[in-house]
């Protein structure tokens, strides 16, 4: 269970490139991404188990970017018809500023998890980076195709 709020985007830059009469590229770079999230965590190991809550915040150094390729039969006379993402061209630099685990009754397990915060951060940052690119790709590919159709 994950709930995020307070999304901040400091800057969005767009760079347009005319490639041919049938293709135009749009690079979108997002910088200064910040968000706060609350989550539930849970573990099971042999006869032991526990659960609790946690909080995470992204560092303002986080960023993401994607390239969209707008296609037309002929840009001299027709608007774009669909969008693709060349070679899954998406980049993300997700950096977690703070990651806190609470709960599990006495808080022993949460305390142990907090000791390994940097290791967990790297794993979560990698997974969030993939998710950001998947969401941007879906937005760029599916949603823009629907608008252009």
C-alpha cells in the first residue's frame, strides 16, 4: 500500500527536433522532482512476521526524461497521427532523501531495517526509476495516441 502527496516539479524543459517529413522528436526533461509517500511494509520469515508503516521523500535532485517520436504521413500537409518512444528512450535519476520504517509492535524489526536504509534505498530507487519510465512511456505512447486519433 503506497500513497503519495505533495508532488513538486521544479522545471520541465522541451527540446524539439525535426527529423524528416514524417518524424519529429520531442525531448522532455523533468528536474527537481520531489514527492512524499506513506507506505505499509510487511515481512514473513519462517514463523516470524511483522508489519508497519513507513515514510519516504524524494530528494529534489531527482529527475526523469523521455523522448517522444511524433509520426505523420507528411508533415507538410498532415498533423501527427501517432507517437512512439524510440528504443524505449527514457532516463530517470530517482534519489530518496529519507526512508523511515515504523511499527511491528516493539519497533525492533523497524529499527533493524532502518540500519540497512542505504541498501534498501538503492533497491527502491532502481525500482522507482523503472516505474517512472513505465508511467512516462504509457503517458507518451497510449494517452497521446488517443488524443491524436
